[in-house]
C-alpha cells in the first residue's frame, strides 16, 4: 500500500493513519506540525485525504437497499440483519467523520493563515 500523497511531499505533516474506523486521534504535536506547514498543496492533499473517510457511507446505502429488497420479498430475518448492518455502518461513518473533521479543521485554519 502506498502512503497518502500529502506524506510523499515531505512537508513535515503528520500521518493521520489509515483505518476503517477513521484517522487516529489528533494530538497537540499534530496540530503544531500542521500549523507550521508552508506547503499549501500538501495541506490541500491532507484535507482531501481526511474528507475521503466519508466514502465509507456506501455500506449504509447498500445495507438499506438490502433491507428494502428483503422487505419486499417477505424475508424478515434479512430485513433485521440488513437494518443492523446499516445502523452499525452509520455509527462507523459518524465516528470516522468526527475524527477526520478534527484534522480538516486544523488544515482549514492553516490554509486560512497562509500568505497568498
């Protein structure tokens, strides 16, 4: 697996990590590193990487569609299982986006303070 593009730029940005549960928890040293970065392109790539965690929401759509299809065909167990998967996927997306949004907010703050 290759590293995220923002790390390839060697701009001193911290690694957010790669996980199905979202980026790792942000610490004070991470905030300091992002705020010290002068590379706007690397910061933009970091923000795009953080936003990519929303793509996990596809499982919600698939599981909900499965629940609807199972309901139409009268398969009650499948409805329950698909609904449970949709709920768990939704909770996972919420948690991943919560963590990723913290990273995005710091990147946004740094981009706003960079000289034009």
